[in-house]
C-alpha cells in the first residue's frame, strides 16, 4: 500500500437490518474526493443531512457508538468504520437509508468483503498521518478502562487489548494487531459478544429488535439456567431452534467461536472503528485495558485535542536575539539567586504578555540527582521558571520592585508534553488572563522547546510588599503606596 490517499473504485452496497430497530437498512459506500474523510449521509431524511465521522459528534456509547448532528443520528458506526480504516480507505461517503448501520453477523467481515469486491483507487495526495511523538494516557476509574498511546519505532499502527470481566467463562483475554494487514483475517470476522443476562434485559425492553442468536456470541456464566429458559429467549428474539444449550465454555451452541479469544479480538475491532473518529490515520501503539466505546471515543477526543494543540503551535518561533531585561535587570527585579534563579533573559513584553527563556545546561545542580545518567529537568522547576517570568512581568509594573515579592496562590491545568534535557532552550510565553487588581496576577503560561509546547499551566500569584521595606516606608513616609503602582 502506497503512502497516498485512497478511496473506493466504485460504490459498494450492503443490505441488512438495524440492531436496535430491526428494520431493513441499505448502506452504500461511495467514492469520495481527496480530503473528504468519512461522512455518513441519511438519505431517508429531508435534505439528506451529512454527519461527519468525528469523535466530537458522538452522542451515545451505549451498546455501540452513535453519531449525531441536529436531528440526524447514526447508530452502530464502529464496525464499518473499522473496515474502512484498516483497509486504508481515507475518503468515503457512507449513505444510509435508516438510522443504523446494518448489524450483519456482528462483525466487520461483510464490510471488508464489500470493500475488497470493488477495490481501492489511489488519489494524488499524501495520507494525512498523525504520528504519536509522546505517550498519551486516558483512564476512567469508574469503568476500569485504561488506554495508552505510545510512539512505535517504525511508525506502525498497532493495538494491544486486555479484557477482564471477572467472569468464569470469559476470564482475562488478550488480543493484538501489529500490522493493519492482519485485520482482514484475524480481526474482521470476530463478532460482538453479550452475556445472556444482558441479552434477556435488552430483548424484554425491545432495545435489540434486530438482534438474534446468530449475530452475537452469547455467553452464560450463571448456574441453573434451564433449556426451557433458553428456548423461551430464542422465541423472544424471533428465532426457532431445535435445541439451545450452553457448552462447557459458556457459549450457546447456536454459534461456534472463530478464535479462542474472539471477544478480545472484537474489542480490538471496536477500538479501530472508534479511533477512525480521530479523522486521520495514526502511527503509534495503542494499549487498552478493559476498553469500551466510551473509553475508545474519549481517547479519540484526547488525540484530536493533542492534534489541535500541535497544529496551533506548529512552527512557533521566538526572536531570542532581542533583550528587554538582561540577567542584571532580572536580578534587580527578582529576589532569587543561585541556584534558584531560573531565567536568563526577557526578550519581549507587552501590556499583557511576556516572553523569556532559560538555556538548560548540563551544569544545572539538579541534574546531579535528577537523574544520574539520564538528566531531565524536574517539572516543578519548569513551573518555577515559568512563574519567575510571570514574577518579572508583575514586578515590572511597580516603581520599587526591590521592595516587593511575589507569592504563589494557585496553580491549575498543569500539563507536561515532553521532557526537557540539557541543550534545550526553554522559552516561556505568558499571557495575562485578567487585569492585575489588589496585587493579584493571573496568567496562562506555555513553555516551548524548538517551537513545540513542553509544559503549560495557569498560575495565580500575589505581589506583596516586604515587611521590612513596608516598615521602613511607614517610618519615613506616612502616605500609603499609590494604588496605581500595582494597577489596583
């Protein structure tokens, strides 16, 4: 597969029923132009509204991923998107005659077969890869989901999954995909799975009118379930079977497992489909423990957020040749001294912004212990250096800065993007978030190395007059300091 964008050579049509409504639905996959991405179109609604396959448009993750825009929604999007994504289709219009993608056999195989039947067409534009350059983490404690994305040595797209449902029949399972080419045979045929107790509840509530014992792996981990109960469930789902039994592995005999770890493989399939909502093919290794659609789509949103931030700061450069305050000026403004004076120069300052930098050298005293053989600038010192830039901004507003000190009141939204090491020039750009009043300074700070954000934080501090200087001032001048001196 080349590194160019691809679409379908011709339209492909898949017909089936919706899992939730049980209504017949036709899905047509159509070729689309360069940069189109994946878009769903509800041809059954007035105006044929289009819904982008975008993580920001996820409206529900109950029993599948639902996208919505206005009154138009599309349910169960993950299986067809996983097929498009894994088969390197970049641009496709997905036209639907109803609110659901057909469930088919509960896997992505039918969609893979339809795509391969028409083939792919190369387009004259490069693929818009997003390569993970640093670890990205997401977890939901209440659901037990943990997801981690890390760079891969060769830029491959890899996924490793662990599922653990504390069930005697499912237990703990693992699945992995180290090359997208594995998807077709190893992942796509794997069907969704459900526990019998869940199936009963959903069927009785009329929430899976298109569900039956053929389009899902049904598992039972309770004891005492009778054949009569199983037959009754089959009838409830609108199916007649000669005999329904529970095998030793807890799987109903209406189907056979295609792989011993088919449930884990299907979870991997779901992740691929949900990550398609990022809107760009990914280079990186995704590791997921106890994943679900909520965690998958939340993780996709995190990746989109990271992309936005990188695009916003891409190519950011500062003119470090200018000088507003040199080190001697900084010493007159700040009380800090070696080894805690962490700013070398201020290169720009306006009414509400300030930019300064620190040259990080191997001679920094903290590198002796942080860490031997692996020098990394401590995150707390990065924040301290950022705060000193903010302190210079604040103290430059008073006529006698030598008589004032700044003290932290609050630090929020601290994030570290990558490590800072010897040889880096750490540039801090701070913006005033609100006017300085009563000596309170509230600023947003970003720290850059080579134009890329490495640290960010919101900080609040107070300018306070030193007690000794205040007492001296009172003895020599009974007038109170002018409020305007600190922009009160």
